[in-house]
C-alpha cells in the first residue's frame, strides 16, 4: 500500500480537507506524509514597491507564513500519530504541477493527496485548476479530495432530487 504520501498544502479550507484525508489514509497504511508549501517569489510583485522593500518585507513574511502553515499541518499529523515531515519550497516557480512532479521524483512519493474546489464550466476555465494539472501530469496516483462545502452542497442537491422524485412517484 502507500508508504510515502505527498500533500501540497496552502492552508485553504480545501487543502486542509485534503490534509485531513491524507492523515486518515496514513494512519491506515502506516505511511509517512510530506507536507509541502510552495512560495513563488514573484507572486506578489506589483511594481509599486522597491526591490529592497519586497526583499526585506514581503518575501520574509511569505516565508514566515509558509513555515507557520507547515508547522500547523505537521502538528495535526503528529497529534494523529502519523509520521510527517515538511518542506517549504521557494523560488520563481514553474507551474505547481511541475513542482509537485519534481517532489514526487525526489522524495519517492507513491501517492499525492490534494484538495480541490471541484470547479466546473466557466469557473474552471477562468481560474484554472492546479489539481487538474497535477492529475494530468502525475507519474503516481493522485487522490483528489473535494472541499467540505462542495461535498455538502452536492449531497444536499442529491437528497433534494431523491425527495422530489419520491414525491412524484
């Protein structure tokens, strides 16, 4: 079964849901988790700040925030009795899917668990989907975990449909 599970984590409710699922799976299989957080050094460049302000204030803040997210995720896994390590990746990142693929190869992950918003239609087209790109390019299995709000909305819609159908019959 899976022994090395890679978990991209950005602290959003969706990625937290993915982390929770990875922790549950790791408990069942005895796997080790590697939680990663990616900082793109150019993400918040606006052109209005000087390089010195960006380098001395913005980038250190992104590092501190990233480390805090990783430590929070690590604490959750350790509390559940799961072996865990963290890694903060920084640089001028290519696409997230490429960073994840590199980590899969470097660390030897045999599964990636990633939260997804489950966007469809124009929302997916306009915003893109990191999770979809990971699935398309991954060399190992990928478990997509829908965020809790999406799962609840779909379950409610299904229940309403079933109730309406039963009332008609």
